[in-house]
C-alpha cells in the first residue's frame, strides 16, 4: 500500500499541469511503525484522489440533486469509513506495531454498523503500552483532523469528501465517549459489557485505573467511583472536542459545495491583519488521564517571501487519578532556508505526574529545488512522557515523506 501511495505524488510531479487543477496537495509519508501521521497524510492523498474523480464525474453529469444523492449515499458513509480506517489501521495498529504486538484489523463496509475492529497480542505488554494501544485509535483520528484543518487554514483546496473526512475524524473522538460507551454510574452492566467486548473508552478507563490502583475497578454490577469520575471527565472533554470550529466549518463548507458544485470555494475563514486563523478544539486520552487542547492556527492571506504558509501554537490541560498535567507547544511549516532545504518543525514541552517535566522537538527539512524537490525528512527527539502522535519512548526518531503541490 505504501508503494501505491508513493506513486500518487510521483504522478503529480511528472505532470504538474494536469495535476494542478485536481490534486492541490498529494503526499506520502512513512514512519517506522506506520503510525498516526503516516495514516493521516497517506489517506488524505487517497481521499483527495477520490475527490478528483468525483469532480471529474460531476462536470459531465452535474446537478444539485445528483450531488445531494452522492453525498448521502456515498460521501458520508465513505468519509466516515476513511476515519474508521485511520482509527483501526494507523491509530491502534500504529501503536501496536510500535510495541511489536502483532496487530491485525478488519474493516467492514462503509454501509455497515460497528463491524470494524483491530486486534493485537497483549502478551508481554505493560499496562501503559496496552493503554496507549487502546487510546491509539482516537489518537489517530485526532492527528488526522488536525492535519486536514491546518491544510484548510493554509488555503489548500478541500472538496466535499475531504471536508467530510476532516469532520469524521474529529467527531469520532467524541462519538466513542458520548454515544458508544454507556455511563458506568447509570448502567454498570452495559459499561462492563462494553469493557469485556474490547470497547476503546471502557478499556482505556480500566487500564487508567489499573495504573493507579492495580485493578480495573470494572465489574458487571458496579464500577469503582474513580472510574466513574474519569468517565465524567472524558464526557466533558468529548463535548469540548465536539465543539471544534474546524469540524463544523468543514460540514458547512461541504454543504455549500454540494449546493454550488464541487469546485466552489469553501466558506471563508476568519481573517485579520493579513492572516487567516482558526481555533482547533480537541481531546486526547493520555496515560495520565483525559486532556483537552486548544490550538490556534494561522496563515497569511497572500503568499509572502520567507513567511511560513501556516503556523500554530497549542496549550493542553488535563487531569487524572494522579493529578493535573499540561503541555504547550508550537508548529510551523517549512520556510527557513538552509542550503537546498526549507526548514520547519514542531516542539512541545509538558509536565505530567509520571515523568515530571519533559519535552520534544521534531525538525522537518524539505528539499526546495532539484530533481528530488518535495522530498522531506523528519528528525525528532523526545524525553519520557506523552506527546500526541509521536513515539512513546524517549530518544531520537526519523521519518521520510514526499509532497507534490502545484
């Protein structure tokens, strides 16, 4: 699959004139575990190619009625299904591959129910590793939604199915808590059934309690009050995540394009002083407890020399059985010249009950000229502690990618 994904941007690079009207951003990314960011960028390329095909067809047989029918019958279920693929293959699967836990997965039909799942071999894994695998699904969705929202702020054109995939990834994080996981206080038997059946949120809460007290605290007739308390926290953070302006902007923009045509522009983002901006609201399940994040993404309304095409800052705050924790960080697109490269990156510092003060940084260098223009390398290093979408352990890490953008 990675070879096939890599071919998409290569084709765009070979024929930029043909690709420019259709694929505004095609990218392939490869990290050692095929984790959340690999899935976010590689699946976005596949979805973008699908959007190209839809736009091509709509120019030959187009009407509001046909676009509405396509959206209801195809775009909505398939867009949600791509979020499921990100969740199972690159979210759970990426963390399981990181811990050599032999992951497997089954993807059901886009028109089916809860018939997709991931599996892994838990033998020899620590409680924290199992927790990260169970939390890895929504982690993958969070990363994918953030990647697509930053592209929207940057000004990359997104068609209806791209926008639906953005919203699907963001809302999946809330869906697992608000819809699929029963309240352990009101329905302990239902919560236990979800836990015994491998439900992500219930198992995450059980493992979180195990880290603190040595037992899951989940039984068929009653659930430990500490687990109930953490469930309540996840619900509050799930509502925060569901209020994300980027996800609602995406749905409104998709509706506008359905009404006006696939190539119609999305709704304009707020702007001031020559900058577009958008807040991103998200929630994460960390080894220390539930966490809510606020990211502020900005981009110039017109290209400027040596000015990043986007940048953002983020603050995170959470709490769990062992107490409060938080983080702050920043990310910037490649803009600083360094020989044939343009440099950008991301950095974050955190404090959590388990590891105290920590941090990490990842430098991205993208070739800006030459035959390999668009090839980029990520070189990161981090201390102990949780950083969304990054390796669990301390030390250096490397990834490689290629982006073709007209």
